[in-house]
């Protein structure tokens, strides 16, 4: 599974403060800690408190690129913030994210093509977050069709069903897991799937357990990628073990260490 570290997000107090004070060392340590723990890429989000996200994202990207060449996921709901990040990116880019809104697809799909970036598509529209599987799949089809029409390779598209906290949307969890499975049959070649994992446990008191149980179940549903906290060792151990049981990793007694040495 492709792991995107979620910790460089202005929503976290220390990161929000570091962005405000332009403290590169804190950001760079956070980047390296996540990579050491097993992240394949890093999410970069200025957070809700940033007053100048267009320049903050450039500062973040440049600070991170001084210490790693791992791919960066530019995380913003504002296309102009994503474009600003793309302008200074040297590493591989992931656009996080477009919605199924035609206006956004018309701006972000061409940008993904120009910058040779991967693209995350949220199954959300101007009408909001869907309430069931059929609505999610309908929006997924809209996103896939727009990518095909605009000549963007569907294999580079990661569909996100939008994971909601289990304590507010318990009745939707099964639908979300089934949606991940059904993304695969939308087109040939298939789009990939991704989730923002920590959403599922927001407001619960056993966050780590809720995260790793949901992740394990999503992996069975065919999940390709996740934005998560890679420093949660139990979480990564569960993901590696789930892939072992699904015959996606070769078994040996020391398979956890073997995976991490890769
Ligand atoms: N899909 C996509 N991108 C996303 C999300 C998604 N990006 C943002 C988010 N969701 C994924 N990242 C996080 C990061 C942190 C938390 C949840 C998701 C989190 N933070 C603590 C909280 O809210 O309780 C903050 C704790 C603190 O303030 O210290 O849970 O779904 N494509």
C-alpha cells in the first residue's frame, strides 16, 4: 500500500506555529520522522488558520524539498493554492484534491497533466458529501469520465470515498468500504483508491484501534493508498500483516522487519 504521511498539517498546533514563525527545522524533522517510519510520500496542508496559504504552501514545499525527494501531496480545497505549490515542486506531485464539481475538474485535471502529477478525486459535489454508496459511485464515474475526456491517465487517479467519523456516521461505514471495492470496476484500466484514514476515529477515545481496524478492513476491500500517521507503529504493522494475509507480501518469520528494510 502507498502510504502518505499526514502530519505536516497546520491543523496540528506545533506545525501551525512552525508555519507562522517560518521554523524550517520543525517541518523538516516532521518530514524525516514520517519517512523513517515508512511514509512513501508526504501530505502538505497549511491548515485552516493560514492567512496566506498561497505563499505558505511554497515555503512548506521548499523546506521539505531540502531534506527529501519523496513525492508531496499538495492538500488544499483551493486550486490556486495547489497551483502555487506545483510552481515550486521538484519532487513528484500529487494533487490533493479535486471534487466532482465540473469547475474544479476543468482546472485541476489540466494542471495534473501539465505537471505530470497524480490526482486525488473526492466523491463530493457542490451538493456536499454523499449519503450512500450509489451517490458516491455516481460522483466517482463523473470524475473518471472527466479524466478520460481530458486525456489524463485513469491509473494516476486516486478516488477517495470520503471517510467520516464512525461516531457520527456509523451507518455509512459499510457503504464506504464497499465503495472502495466498486471503484475498481468503474473503468478498464481501473482508477486507484485512497482514504484519509484518521477521519474515521475523530472524536473517539480509542483512536489508534479504530484507525487500524478500519484500515485492515479497507485493505481487504482493495485499498491502494492511505493518508495516515505513519509513526503509529501498530497501525503500520496491521497494514503490513493484512497485505501478507492477502498474499501481497512474502511470508518469512521476520516479515515486519523485512518490509521496513525495503
Ligand atoms: N482525504 C484526502 N485528504 C485529506 C483527508 C481526506 N486531507 C486531510 C485529512 N483528510 C487527512 N489528514 C488528517 C490529519 C489529521 C487528522 C485527521 C486527518 C486528525 N487530527 C487531529 C484531530 O482532529 O483530532 C488533530 C489533533 C491535534 O490538533 O493535535 O485527526 O479524507 N484526500
